[in-house]
């Protein structure tokens, strides 16, 4: 018995495995008390830690091992070995993307992850050196046939960025997708008028729902400031200054100079902000906060916005009202079944889409309407209002004037 207790005590107090082979020449795994380290041992006896991870974090350890193996292969023989395009994409996703892209939000990561998945599905098994321009066109055609021509353009642009790094790593000799012709897409331009925005705003003020009133104030705030939805949704009250309302330009590339946008006070802007503050029963750090005081997520905002617009359109459109009433009934059934733990019914209203209604608009449509108004009024600060680095962007994507008025030459 004493011998067993001694062996048990020895097993409990023994140090973890200190050195373990990884299958890559000169790369070893060391397991400590708090972390796992992957280190490279040079021929002259020097050691270099290539990656580390916390004990117990399986995904973190797996990512660290992949990174260490790639770096070890770089050191061995001075070259990179990539067995497939999938390996190249995985290296970019793990080593480059976290610092290359400014947007590291949940939504931004999800969009890029979807792009990686589609690229791997099409190119994954190919050898990097076999990659040619024609394969890019084949990808664009295949994705267009699948009903995603516009998304295919963005995914191939992502792949082109990956290929630039692949050239730097020595995996391929040149980027085959430079200058490639993208899919032609029919961009749907929804011309939202000032009248629509104001009608929705005034209607929302009379509604009992705090959420609906918040959406109305957000619509009018966006029209008055011309801010992007990504700047409006998380607008912090510290942006309310003596000079006006202030935000940092949300659309910029990593490393690009930070630009602030100030909208000077007007009577309308003061009123909208005052009403937005009144929508909350308690003090909030965000002007358009949800019921918990936090900013809405992108999907959460989209859901409550669509409901608010549907309810507004239902106030004057018979078909929209029928669909709205049915939706409310289905929602009540859903909640009742959910509270009882029963199988829940779908709350989708068949054969009706409020987003296809002529009076429907999203927060993304309000900014172009605001910029168009500034251009139509020939305001001297129209380009500062739009805050585009290139004025041609303002005219190409945000100028929705259907008639151009000018004075005679003499």
C-alpha cells in the first residue's frame, strides 16, 4: 500500500512532458504548466519559440501548431511548402487576416469566413503553381450560375489579395487575377426621397413602442448627418459636442489616416437628438441603444428596422396590413409554444415581402438621399458632407438626381 501511495504521489507531482517531436524537422512541442510552446532548434544549438497557446485550449493549440509548422518549413531549406490552395488560404486566414483587415467585428469575420469556405470549395485541392487566370473566370461563372455574381466578385477580390501574399511567400510566381474582368451585376438603386423619411419619422413619434420611435429618430438623424449606418447604429453620446455631432469615419482601410466627421448644429438636429434621448427610460451611453442599453448588432438592427417599416407601411397599405396582422398572430403562437417547450411554428408570411414594397427603404438608402439633397441644393460643403476620399465616388454611387439644372453660359 505504501508503494502504491508513493507511485500515486509521484504521478501527481511529476512535471508535464517537456519535449515532443512534431513531425517537422527541428520543430518541437513543449508542454508546460500553463502553456504549450512550439519551438525551433537550430543546428548551432539556438532555440526560437514560434508559437504558444494556453493549456486546455484545443483550438488555440491546433492553430499554434499549424502556424509553427509553417514557420518551421520556411526556415528549413529557406522555402515554403504548400501542398494545396487550401493550405495557402489557411495560412492567410491564420497569420495575415487578423492584422491585415481593420474590421475584426463578428459580422466582418463571418463575411470573410464565408468567402474562405467558397474559395476552398472551388480551388482547395489545386496545387498553387497550377493556378491560372482562366480558373478565376471559371470561378466567377460557377458562382454566377449559383445565383451569386456580385458576391463572387468580392470573393475573387479576396483571393487576389491572398495571392499577393502567396507571391511574397514564394508559393506562386505571379498573381494570376490582377486585372481580371469581374461579373457584370445589375445594381438595384432604391431612390429614397426626403418625403418618405420625414413621413416615417413623424409617424414613429406617435407610436407607443420605444423601439419604433428609436428607429424613426435614427432615420431622421441619418438624413440630417449623412452618416453611414455603421456610424449611426453604435453612435456614442460622447459624440454630442458643443459644435455639433462627431463620429470617426467607419469606412477606412487598415493603416489609413483616421478622419472625423462633424455635423454642425441645426434646429432639426437638436430636436431629433433630444427625442432620441427621451426614448430611453434611463441614461444610455448609446443614442440608439436596445432595451439593455447596448448598441444593436447588425442582424438585430435589421430585424427591428424591418418590423418598424412594415408597421408604418401597413398604416396606409391594405395588403401590407393583412401581412402585418398575420405576422403578429404567428408571433403570438410562436411565443406561446416556446413558453410551453413545444415545437415552434414558422412566423414567415408566405407570398409577401415588405422589403420589395415601393415605400420600403433601409438605413443604407438614407445616406444617398441626404447626399443627393446636398448636391441638389448646390451646397458648398456637399463633398465634406459625403466625406469620400475620391469625389468621383460621391457622384457614381450617391448622386441620385434624375434632373441636372444649370445656368446658361451667358
